[in-house]
C-alpha cells in the first residue's frame, strides 16, 4: 500500500463523513431548529398578548 492509496482512502472516508454530517444537518437539525424558532416566536407573541393585552384593531 502506497502513500497515495492511503491518502485516497482517507479522502474517501472524510468525504463520506462530511456527506453524512451534511445529511444530518439538512434532514434533522434544520427542521428541528425551524420548529423551535417558529414556536418560540409564537410563544413570545402569545405572552405579549396575555400580559400586555390584545393589540387594537
């Protein structure tokens, strides 16, 4: 096994790990963060209405 083969295998392993990490971020992390962000915003608005009164129309 030469140094080039070892480097190539390491590059392939690194690429595979990076693709898995990207897939995790896209499929799992972004949707969860989106739900928390939207839910948090809704909670803030709701609490403002509860303690500050409804906004006038």
